[in-house]
């Protein structure tokens, strides 16, 4: 399993995560910030538990994020 954590309130909406892992990320039409698909919010941080086979694409999303607000943890 892989835990993805995302501090959405710090997102600048650059779309780098969507380009790297489009099945897990999208841009909100409401405010232009990126959204973690199936992410649940707790204390301002969105988290999703996903299969470990999504690691490579989400590692690219985290590395490409200029705000450095995506964290990954293999469980």
C-alpha cells in the first residue's frame, strides 16, 4: 500500500501532478488547484491509500511539484 499526502491549501495549480499521474490527480474547475482523487481531508491535508503499483507515477508527481507539497509513504 501507498499513502499519498497532499497539502492542497498550498497548491499553486501548476498541473505537474496531473501530467505525471492523471488517474490520481485532476485540476479543480472551481479554484484551479489540483485535487487528489479519492483523497480524504484531515486537518487541511488530503490523504489517499492506494496500491503500491501507483508509486512510480506519484513519485514523479511529487518530484515535479514546485510547491513540494506531495508526500509518499510505502506501508
